C-alpha cells in the first residue's frame, strides 16, 4: 500500500523487454503508450536509491565502525532517552 503523497511504484524486471529498453534510454524521459493512454516516465533525481550500491554502503560502514568509544555510545543513548522522557515537542504542540 502506498502513502498518500507517494505515487504507485511498479517494479520492472531488468531482464524483461521493458527493462532492457529503459536501460537504452540513457536517462532521457520515456513515453509509454497503453491503449491510447500516454505515460511519461522520468528518472527521479531525488531518489536516494537511484545510485545505491550495497557493497559501497557496507565498505563505508566497515570504515567507520569502532570510531565511537563505548562511553560515547552510552552518552548518546542517555541523551536520546532523556529527550524521550522530557519530550522534545514545543509546549503549544500536542
């Protein structure tokens, strides 16, 4: 189920005819026609997943792993828990 502000997402098999055709567009907009109805398809420049490469993310996580001391981690958790108990919203907001 999609959220109210998000469009429907249709996943296309990259090995299908349509998937291969989209690969050949070079990122340019595409017009799909179905039963006389035209659909314009463009790449979403704000899509954070557009350039997601799992191997790079794992390498980055391995690089920063252990940069915080256990004491720093405990201080961060204490700050989070204290904020939850005290509340972080303005008084005039429910």
